[in-house]
C-alpha cells in the first residue's frame, strides 16, 4: 500500500481546497438520489458509527419510508469530494470536512450532531514517550483535512512543535490500516480509536496522549450535505434525521444489538466491540446536539493553532439548526 508523506504540509490544505473547488464545479445543489432514496457517505469504518450500522442492519430506514445506500470511503477528504460532486446525498463524517469545503468557497451545511465523543488517543513506538519526542517522525492520520489530521496538528503545536515543519504527516486510512503500517515500521506515531487503542497497547506501543486530557467534548461526527438535501426535499431530510436519532437511542438502550452490529460490520470480536462502545456511549446524544459553546471554542482553537483553518467561520455560514434541539 503506498504511503504519501506530506513533508511540506503547509501546502496540504490549499491543495485540498483547490481539489474541492474542482470537484464541485458543474455540480448542482441536489445529490445523487431522487425520491426517498438516499446515498449516505461514511468516511471510514469506525465503531463510533454504530448507530448507522444498526439502522442498516435493523432496516430502520425502511420503517421511515427511506431507501438508504451507505458507501464507505477512505477518509473525510474523499468523502467531501463525493458530497460536493453530487455522488453522495448526505454524509456522516468529521466536522473538518464541511468546514474545509466552506473555506474553499463551497456551500454546505451541517444539519445534525450527537456524536460528541473524545474517543481518540495517540500511540507511539517504544522509544517515543511524549508528543515532543515525535519530532521529525512519521505521524499517521486518516486523510488530510480529517479530524485525525486536525487533532494531530494541534497535539504537535501544543507540545511546542511546528505542525508544518517538525512532524511528517502520513495519510494512511482507517485505524486498522495505520496500525499495520506502524508494525511495518512506516509510522512512528498514530492517532487511534477503539479497538485499535487496545491492539496498540498489546503490541507494546506507548500511549503518549489522550484526547480526554485536552477537551471534555469533541464533534467526532456530524451529518452534513449540500443545502439542497434539506431545501429540495425537507420531508425526506427530516425522515433521515429522525431515523438516525432513533438508531442513536437504540444504540444506548439496546447495547447488545449495537455490539453485534459493530462486530459484524467491522469484523471484530464482540468483546472488542463492547469495550470500544464503552469508551463513547455516554457521549452519544440522540437529540443531535452540537458540542457546548466551550467545546466548540476548543475545536476552533485546535484548528487554528494546528494551522488547519485560516479563521473561525460564523455558525450561520455552515450550520443549519432546523433539526437541532433549541439548546444547541
């Protein structure tokens, strides 16, 4: 598998922005599907997406009169391109995806939250014990422009490193693929979610930082789309959000079913699925709330300090609140 090391990472985000602009050229406001059929994009396989897997396995979409076709990509950058091109109607992915698109001049909207999870941790090879000791090393992320990229850049900056000069960011896909690359010697530090955090510990890697040590809440996933997904067919959009909310509630109320769904879709043991879900289940909110004002301040600080965003965008530019609880 080829590994692309971005040695001059200051060029990464302008390049990504240009790619998003090029992808969006000529695409309309709607998405790929018509009627009550929806193409749903996911960035990677992840245990934190359990409600989506559960909705599919239990056919909750059909109960709400929808036909939903989930498609999993190789990261948020690829997913964002699919949304902007119209190949995907709606996405459940990182908040960095739509915000990067907005910075590139595209019109997209976040329509639902609820995945306010601090389920990331960084692991490094045995000779590295702190983030600062990772200077000059290869750091794995899913893709440029993803949450893993934003968080890794922030972690480096907080440790006194320049994320554009002092670390080498490597796009490696989902956690499982990056753990394999770590074992092969291609990466020296990595950001993981469960169950790869457990696997990394078993391999003898050092936990050098936990997201929980930095923030209390983080927008792990949000539901987002081009505006037409909601404005062209608001009833369909409402059905989608209602189904997702139901699946979130069932994940919390029927954890055994959610564990089975995680194990089936990610091809991991039920024990690993259960341990993973325990890490984030208390930060899953079926009402779709966004993180608190303080948590969003922290998110933007991370993005700005990590040099992911040029400036903070006003909520009104990227957030459609019609499906959110009034307290968000």
